[in-house]
């Protein structure tokens, strides 16, 4: 596995069976991690149709991690119902650090990113224009453009903390 792409479901706090077909891991509103239908290794070869289709144009070698939240999202000032919870966000960051360790993924903008960042970097894909993750409700001061770097900083912190333990 070469990278991790983070998403929000634009749904409620608990993963549906439908959502499980698109992501490898889903974190519910209480921070509990659920497995999707496919393993990350299924995305090593995306030519067979048997893989998690989480990021249009970017699925090969990518682990899809989804926070089950953000139903009704309109903007950072109007995030709708089911906003990302603090425990959910922290659980996701810790879990991504564990994935980085397990798969030896360096934490950089090219290897750990939001769906939004992937789309911005790849405008000729169906991921262009995706808005997940463009706000982090537990940290409302983080701007749209800074969400990815904030997420990577959190993951680095958990990674270094986990390396000590």
C-alpha cells in the first residue's frame, strides 16, 4: 500500500452496508473502527473490479479511511447534522498512524491526504471538486486549505506517540 486517502461519508454516525463497499475502514461517531467489504490489499490491483472504489482516479495502492459523519454539510459555518465528533476524529488519526506504521507509509502530502486534496491535485479525475475533508468541526479554526496539513500533523503526533509505547 502506497497511500491513505481520508473521507467523510456525508452520512450519519454509523456505517451502512452500502458505505462499507466503498471504504476499507469506517470510523463511527463513537470512534469505533469498522472494516469495509474489501481489504486494503484488494486495491493493489484495481483492474479486476474487486476493490474499494473510494477515490475516482486514485484507488490503486490507496487505503480508503472514512469518518461516518457530515450529513447535510453545506459549509464550514453550516456543517449540518452529524458533524465529526472529537473522539471520532482522534480515533481516525490514531488509526491512520497505525496504518502508516503497518504499511510503512511515510506521512507526507503525497501519501496521506484528504479526498479534497487528491481532487485538487488531480483535476482530470472524478475526484475533482470533492469536498471531503474541507472542515474539521472539533477544530473549527482549521481552514479549508489547512485541513490536510492539520490531519498529517495529528497523524505524525500519534505515530511518534505509538512508537514510544
